[in-house]
């Protein structure tokens, strides 16, 4: 029966047709209903921490890179005070400030902000298509040094930046100094292999569509020489470089090259500074009055007299602390960004004798994380260089995560996250393993210690934890230790099982313990007696792997290119299943709430993916969606619909995966 008008159809048939329509929408799912869109969309809830690699300042505010963000500091007082953080789409590597215009190179983007103090009045974004290393501004233009070369961008209307032209360089362009339409930029010479000697080029952009190289000067040395900063003083261009590394001459430290500004002919020989007895990279260079200020990785601020460009003279070196990465000058003060996270003010009232203030730390790079419900525990370097810091965040709010307690731990510590919220910290310097209670959002509770030897992995089940131990030297004898958590202040080893090789990862699921070992095998243990795990099955994987997760009778093992499903419903005879996520390189995996998340570890920066799978059928995970992540992960965790990607110098990103819904308009009678 066919109905051509709704009113001409029997009521029962109309209801049947509506039910059929709704059922078809459910069966087809959002991807078909929305023209192929994935069933979920990823929303980054927060970007936490990261390395501080760039800084800019005016008389009132300092702007400091913070991984995938910028922290704005009020510098009206003696000590900088952070007032706001802007989350950005990529790692901030450089920024430039001209009047009320701030330009930030973040990932592969140029971000432009018209400011009134710290308030953004207008903004714009330009996609460079390659990672941005350097940024410079002149009226109406921005110049970008990228992994692909030099780009000239029209910023007359910052809301609509537009490309004017480009100069391709096979090995990219690093830093830029702009003087009208003439640029100086650090790069690598074209067609030169082997020693990778860097260079500085002079470029005419009078015709921005076709920039022309006018001159080139080599950063001559015996080893890698890459210009990380450049300034002009009088008629000379000075370039600060990486480690020179001339062991035959017994000379390390960092180097400053001098070139004639008109021809880029070298002026004298390269000038070596720094500690001289060990490698020390130069990180930034600035002009203040009659002096050059050179910043270096080992925490030195060197005041240099450039009056004779052929023979630079060190006036004074002030020790700031390790890993200073960028320098900004405002008035009679300098502000040094701390690669480990934070900023330090330095008085230049007497430029020959700079006076450093107290460092103001940020979270910094995130090198490890454990997630339990809404409690995220991160591991980051201490900005003072003394050790590492555990920080707890409350991520239950849909707004920004709330930072809570911090606890300092040893510099050689490693975090072993436990899925039950009881994490382990192994300190190589003391050979002690400490329990960390990370179950309460915002709280870090350091509990009792154990002398187990090097620990590789941990999995928790109720009042017990199972720990992979590598032996006193880290090379055996290997064992699986059972630890009682009944009293966290005094944990006790209640069982030991000798194993043949080191443990790479552990999981507890379905009343069983699963162990990945260095012999390329997944081993399954019965926990009928929880104090004495007994192996009941194993399977040879035949490939290298990184980690794994277990849910619903299936194990998901991360391989060099994808994730292998293993059927473990019969623990005595596990069987290899399909490969999913093909193309993911050495992913890290985690399971929560019927979903599997896999994020790439080894991938090219800017081309990394995080994929989500439905485990409605655990043996045949179905793709739900993919999102780009800014770098390869050091780890990934999932809990209660949240996913955390640990990104090292890019910090950590907390994601939520939201289902796409098809809303029907209200039916009217």
C-alpha cells in the first residue's frame, strides 16, 4: 500500500512508518546521517603545561610560552605574577611583540592578537602548513621561519592574514631579524650534507611574492652549527649558535659569530663562550644598551662587550638556573623563559652586573601521568632543576582543570601509573619505590616505600598490587611481586614469582593478571589465589610492542603499526585476532567505558593521530573517530569518558569524546 498524503494513511501505518524512520536512523548511525562524519567528535577540555620556549614583554606585561599556550604575567611589581593563560593549537616556539600587536608561532600556525593591556581586542590565524620556528614583525607584515622556509604574510587586517610570498629552503628557516623589507634569517645551506653547517642569509622582500637571497654567511665549525638567535649591533650581525663541539681542541661551550651586515662576510673568528668544559647550547641573544646578553641552556646569562666585533669580550656571567630558553627585555629588566616551565625576572639597572630575581615556575613539560576518575596526577621537571614534581588536577569540571597539591620527588624518578589510582614512583638514585595515592582529585598523597629494585610496571586489584621488578641492576633476576595495599603507609611484599624476562606492562581484568614481557609474549595468570598468581596461558606475538589493555575477553596490544586484538576468553589458549588502527606508529593504548583509545608514540610532529574505538564487540573494535594530536605521546590514559595524552614538551591534553547526535524537529499537528 502506498500513501501519497499523510492524512490519507491509516494512523497505524503512520506510526509504523515513523517507528521505521527512527529505527533506521539508529541503525544507520550519525556517520551515514551526516554524510560520513565520525560518530564522535573530540573536544580538548584543557591543555596543561609544556616547555616554555618563547617570551615577549612590554612595560606592563610579559608573555611566556607554556607548551600549547601563553601565560600572561603582570610585571608591574618586582616579581612577575601570572594573571591568565591562553590555550593555543600547538607548541609555542617563538613570538614577537610590536606596539599592541602580539604574534605567536604555535605549531604550524601564526596567531595574531591586537591587545589592550592583556585584553584581546581582535585576533587572526594564519596556517603556514609547516611548523613555525621563528616570527618577526614590521608594519603590515609578518615574517615566518618554518620547516619549509620563509613566508611573508600580509597582516594589514589581522583578522584576515594572507600569504604574500615565500622562499623555499630545503632544511627550513629558524630565526628572523626584520629591518623594513630586508631580513636576516638563520638556516642551513642548500645542498650541503654531512657536517650540517648552519648559515645566515640576507633576504630582500621588496617584492614579497619573490623574496631574493642577497648574501649568505656560513656558521663554520667542525660539527653541527645551527643559529638559534640573531641581532644587529651597529654594522654587525651577531648569530648565537648551538654547541660547537670541537673535542680535538678541547673546546665546548656555545659560539657567537659576527658578520658584516651589508655582505655577511665573517668578521674575525667565531667567539666561544660558556662553561668550555662541557656542551652548552646558546638559546637566545639580545641587545641592551652597549652590551649583548646571551642566554644558554646551562643557566648562564653572559654579558658581552661587542665594541670589537672580531674579538668579543665577556664582561660577566650570571648563573640563573638550568634550561633558560628565551629572553625578552622591557625597560631595565629582562625576562628569561625557563624551558622546564616558568619565567625569571632579571634587573638590568647595572647592565654589567645583572641581578636575577626568584624564578616563577609553571607546570612545565609533562613526562608521565596517571588517571583515576576525575583525578589526574602528572609528573614534570622542577623548574629549579632540583628534581621532579607530582601535581594533582581535578578534571571533573567541564571548565579548566583545577590544579591542586604538588609534591617534590627525586630527579631520577619514574612514574608507573596504576589503573586503581595507586601509582608507583621508582627513584633510581635511591633504588626505592614509593606508593602515590592519586584517587582524590587535587590531592597527591605520598605513602610508604618499598625496596624492590627497578620497577617496570604496576597493576592493582583491590587491596593488592602486582609489580614487575627488574632486579638490583635492572637486568635480572626478574620477578613479579605481589604487594599488599591494606596499609598504604606500610606496604608489604606478600608474594614473589620468578619470571624469565622483564615486564613491559601489566593489567588486571576478569579475575586474571595479564603480563607483557620482553620475550614478545603475552602471559596470562590465574588469580584464584591472589597472593600467588599462576600462569595458565601464553601467546607469542611475534612482533615488538609497547603496551596493552584488556577488556571484555580481549587484549589490545600496541604494535609498531597498529593494535593487535588478542582473544583471551579462553586463557589457556589465547588467539590472535585482527589488526586495527593500521598506520598508527607505536601507539599507546588505554581502555575505559567500553572504548579503546590508541595514540601514536613515534610520529612526525604535526602528523600524529589519536583514534577511538567502540568495544561493543570486544573482538571487533569499531572506529568511532580520529583527532590530530600535536606530537607523539609518552603515554595515554582513559577514565570516565576523558582521555589524557601525555606529550612531553608539549604538555598534556585532556580530551572528551562527544557523541554526534541527529536532532529531529518537533512534529506539529
